[in-house]
């Protein structure tokens, strides 16, 4: 028996998120099906991040156990021959039998992209959130700076989130614009349910002038979801990468 780690990239448009659900396609269900067919045994992957419906990934992580003799580093090539075009394995390797992606000390990076122009551009519609209201990137960056560090992010997660603690650490949070695309890039120790999309929605409010950038500390201290901005649409969000600490 060996444990194999996959780095998985996918376009989440046609999937109901990562996690298994009955009667709807998910990234996890496709991986289980295609791996089981490839390796001739029942495979159940364990994902690092359970991304939501419509969210994309360049580097989500999954592990699974197998008795198959196929070398771990060759599984990526063989599996990609079976996967649909909107899911691709970027690498596969053997890891320790007790390696669990959600139990390792790690940091992960997300990007949220906004198309800020007078009119939508069809080729961006699945991968950006469109808004025609001009956004002030400097105000968005000023607001973002207040969120860097260790804070209680209860105001920035879904009201139905059930976790032991809502304290998280953000290592870096930047807002940059290139032509008409604004990119919010955030790296942290972990994220609460809808946390990145709520941060994005709140920074958009700051950019459009509906929220003063210096209001962010009060929003954090309130620990009240109603104080933060709206949850930005899923299509603009991409899980960029995981980094594990040895």
C-alpha cells in the first residue's frame, strides 16, 4: 500500500464544487471514478481544499491510497488520458502513509479577479467578476492592509460556518490592476467558508467608495457577518497553490 499525492488543476464552471454530492458532478467524484478505473480498485481521494461550486484551481491537493504497482510519478500521465479536458493533474508523487493534506502545516494562495470595464468581455466571463463601476485600487489596497496578520475573521465567513475558532492568519494581501483586470491575491494559513469571497466583496465596496478603507478594523472587531461586504461571485476565485511546511 502506498499513498499518492496529486496536484490538481481544474475549471470549476461545470462542477458543484470539490466535495462528493449525490447526483451532481464534483471534482472529487470524477477523480474517484477515473482513478478507480485506471488502477482497478476502489479509490477515494482526500482533498486539501473543498472549493465551492464554480471556483477554479491551479493547484489543489489530493491524496489517495493504492496497492497498484504503477509508479506514483506515472499516475499523473495515465490519469490525464482519462480525465475530462477541464480537469488536469499537474504532478503525482508518493508521500508518507500518514500524510494528510488538511492536517499539515501549510499556507495557501488564492486569487480573485475582477473585470473592471465599461462592458463585459465574453472570454473573461467564467474567470472574472465583472463590474462597470470604476474601482479605486489604492483604496482597495489600503483596506486590504488592515487584514494582514492574525485576526478573528468571524465577520468574513458564512454565518453557518462551524469551526473551533475563526482566528486565521493572512501573510500577504495585495490588490493590483493590469489593464482592466484587478487581481486580489491573498496568502494565509487557512481560510474560513466563503472568507476569500467576502474579503473580495468588501474590498470592492471600498474601491467603489461605499466603504472607507479605515473601517476594516471595526469590521474585524465586530465579529458580525452583517458588517462586512457582500460575498463576491464564485467565478472570479481561483485556488493558486498550496505550500506545505516540513
